[in-house]
């Protein structure tokens, strides 16, 4: 034992002399141990896992909404201004940005950089903020680069990228193999502790396309479809009427 | 002198009628400019729902958050509200 504490609940029972006690079911409630189990599982698969304290995460706000019993994973890309730079710096910048926009903490549960390092984002015991109005039961994972194709977004940034592409300057990224491997390891680890049924790109989730979401970009969506075939996970659930 | 006067008047009108807020698009922050529905010297506004989070519960709003929503709703959307119900928050989240 490593000195961890567990909360248990069990009904008291009367035992008469000469009788043996009936087995007592014990409910173990230790979400912290589950968080730890995910980290251990990821590391056992030879992936690098960087905990919040190791990348200098700021403390989240108190009294955040809890969540558990996750059944879905949403894949994100970091956005069109991002590229394959060191993950620590990107996680710090994203958290700073999210806090400046009145989030309680970084919105994603995990981030993966281009070298395949997995970063812990918002504590898995807390509800994420990565899929607008659809965060309950969803684990948010962000790939720390831009995975859109040039025309996506349809604004002046997209027009500029299309122009650059037409003169031979490619702005299209490919997802590094190390990052895909790390994502697979993380999904496997999450499946080992939660009953994950759905895996989808951010924009596939109910209500997201109508909000104009392009995340995780066309390149990200190709990866989503490939991983769904490999993991046999289902697409996100259909919107409730 | 005339040009200076025109420039000053334009600057004042711009300050009174142009505002902005920031919206989250994944890890990016985008600045959104808009024409205010009423004149005010306040330029920066907060739409605390211009992101991928949940709609805040009315009972969990801080005084500061209430103020941000009411200001945004009035000057961006032209809606005066005292923010009494959850549907008021839903109405004021619009971009």
C-alpha cells in the first residue's frame, strides 16, 4: 500500500454467536485512484505522461462541476494559429487563454503534442469544457497543432492560406506517427477504466456544426475515421429531438 | 483645424458605438467587433458563453459574471434584462 485512502460504505449486520458473517458488499469510491490508474496504464504502454504539476498548470477555480462515468471521447485540434511547438508551452498558453475567457480551467482533459507526449489537462474528475452544451460524459483530448485544410473556416485566414497554397507554399500539416500512437495508448487507457462507446471529432457532436465548429479540421477528421475503424468505437450519438 | 475636428468627432463616435469581445475557437482566441445598440464609452465586453463550455446556471453566477452578461446583452444584442431566469441567460449567449 502507498498510504492511499478509500471511502467505503457498507451496512452493519448482526452476527449471532456461532454464525459466520454474510459477505458484505463494499462500494469503493475513489476517483483519485482511477486518475492514477489511467496515468499508470499510459506509462505502462511506454508513452510519456506529463502531470499538471509538471507542466506548470495554474490552479483551476474552486467548486468546479464534477463528472464521471464517461462514455464518449471528443477529439480536438488546438486551432489554426497553432503548430508543432513544444507541448509544455502550448498547454500553458491554452490554459492562460481559456482562463482569460472565464473558463474555470483549461477546457480539455488531455493534450498530446507532436512528439507524442501526453499532458494532463483538466482533472478527469471534473467536467470538461470542450464541446459546447454537450460536455457531460465527454472526455476532451486536444492534438496540439492545426489540423484544418486551407479553405476551412471560410474567412480571411482561409483565403490567405488558399492563396499561399496556390503559389506552392503548403500550410497543410500531417499528423506525426508518434502523436497517433500516443493517442491510441491514451484511448486504450481510458477504455480500461471507463465504458467508452463513442469517439468523434468535436464538430460531429450534437449542435456543434450549427455553431460553425470546424474542429478538429479535415485532417483531424480523417484520423478520427481511421481510429474509429481500429477501435470499433461508434460515432457520437445523434442529437436528441 | 476642420480635419482635426472631424477626426475627433469620428473617434468619439467610434468609441461610443464600436465594441468588441473575445471568443474561443478551440485553443485560439478571436476578437469579434460589433456595433453597439446603445452608445457607451465601454469598449470591451465579455460573452462568457462564446466558448465550448456549458451555459452557466443562474444560481451559480457570481456578481461579476451577472454584470458581464447584462452588459453584453444590452449593448451587443440590444436586450435589457435583469437576468432572473435560466432562459434569460440562454437568450443573452447569442453571438
